[in-house]
C-alpha cells in the first residue's frame, strides 16, 4: 500500500488549498479514507473521513474545528482522496496525513501565515 500526499504549501489566512492523496496497492473503492493533521508539539488529530460510496453516496465526517471550511471527497476512478480547505486559519498549520486501514502517507506541510 502506498499513499502519496500533495498540495501543501504556504498560504495567507483566509486562503484556500486543496490536498490530494494518491493511493495504490489496494482496492481503493472498498475502503474508508481519512485526513489527519499534526501540529508542532501536539497529538495527531482526525480532520475528516469519507466512507465508501453506496447507493446513498459517500458519508463524510469532520472535526468541529474545520466544519463548514473543509470538504473531503474521493475519486474512485483516480484512486485519489481530496481535502479542500477554505478560509484557512493560522491554527490550521500542521502536517496533513492521509490514512486508510493501518497505513499512513508521508504527510504534506500546510502553513497558514501572513
């Protein structure tokens, strides 16, 4: 299994970024996918989760701190999960990780600063 994140960078407060996680080595459509983040000297925390796509569509979950600002989505045809981040705040600064089953990506740095 391989998870490769991309899309991080430096952005000003109020700005937007879209993270992507390209997955391989497993049947992507069958698994729940999540984004986590870890800020300096803090524990890793769950940001958002997306379930598999069923008749009613995929369900999503968000941490309270990002509700209304972040959106998780998946493209099973591209084996990729996305995290659209809008209205970014300095407290969103962290390394963002993609996760599925017991696997983690290498992380991508997001820095929100003026």
